[in-house]
């Protein structure tokens, strides 16, 4: 798999990372430039629901929030497949980050947005310039540049394992590593 990071790249943590914020995590990269990198952890669910943090009609639309990362846990982020949402930033083919929050809230309350078109996150993951590249060189992360278009449809409970299996080769082997090898 390519090691080059770009918007829409998927990071898959190596099996024994040891950092509880990123253990067996899958991260989508939303921004990668000279100022650093911003990503969202896709497979960590919080106890909060969208209706807990914004004024929304929970009978029309509600969902559990994911934990996007350890940075600024009091912020709300979202990725989606809504190309007509004003100010949305494309991060991969058919996948967008952010956009006009007032318009999105109106769409949610009107039932225009489907659950498999969007995912919300509290907090984000961030790296200073060059930091993520160093971590990749140290094999902390596996990089996949071909999975972003499927992220909203995959099961978050098995996402880490499923993406590794799909990558094939040695990555398929990593997918079967036990979480705690000492119990094996």
C-alpha cells in the first residue's frame, strides 16, 4: 500500500500501538498540508448522541457520535456524502468534510439526510507538520488510499479488521492478531 498521505487517506493503526486513543483505530485524513494533519477516528463511539449536543429534532434524525480523537473534545466535526452542502470540503471521491452547519441542521430536521450519508464526531486527531510522516516511517500506521469512498457504509465495530483484510497480503494477517497476545 502507498505510504503517501493525502486528503482521504485512511490510517490503520498497527496491531499493538499501545496508545488508548488510537489502539486498533481507523482514521480518515481530512487535511494534510504544510500546517500539519487533521483526521477523524472512525471506529470509536462515544456515549453521546447528536441530539445531546445540538438543537435537533431527535424524532427525525439522531445518531451516536464517534470520538474523532483526543484533540478539542468539545468540538463537533462531520464527514458526509452531501455534495450540495455549501462550503463542504472534498476529501475523497464522493466524501466531504464539514460545510454550512446551519444548512445541514435544517436538512437534518427536515429529514433530507439519511443515516448512511453522514457521520458526526466529537474532537479530532491532529499532527504537527512532519509528525505523521515520522509515525508512518516507524510503521505506527498502515496507509490505504483506496477505501475512503466506503467508510460510511462499513460496520464500525469491525472496521479495523475489515479494512486490513481487504488490503490483503501481510495486512490480512495483521487483521487476525489477537488484541492481547498474552491471552493466546
